[in-house]
C-alpha cells in the first residue's frame, strides 16, 4: 500500500503570457508516464504512491516546464505521509457512495 498522497498545482510562468494549459497537460503526462495512481481535479492533481517516488515526479515536472521555456515555476504541494499506508479511496469513499 502507498504511504503518501501528494496534491500538486503547477503554475509555470509562460513566454509572453501564453496559455498555461499546454504546459499543465505536459506536467500531467509526466505523472501518467510514471505509472502512479492519480486523479486530475479542476485546480490540482493528486498522486498516490511512495513519498520519494512522488517527490521525484514533481522534480521532473518542474524541470520539464523549464525545458518548455518557462522562466520559473510555482508548485503548490500538499503532502499526506502515513507510513502505515494510505489511499485516495480511504479518504474519499464515503463521498462516492
């Protein structure tokens, strides 16, 4: 069982104020390629997995934004670390019935 949930909102500074959605789509594709369980929400994406693995994904997301031409990136991150195990379902199942 995973030991962490991390929600991230990535906000790249784009060239000449261009739309950030293609950048955000690229960030989400990095999460998808990682193979971790995740859910996209309107203002953030939540990932489920091992803490170190999820943090490494965030590093890759930020680095990719710079590769795409962002001069800087703000990453707003929320972390739930629970060594005995946690899943998104554990936290939300009562709302999904």
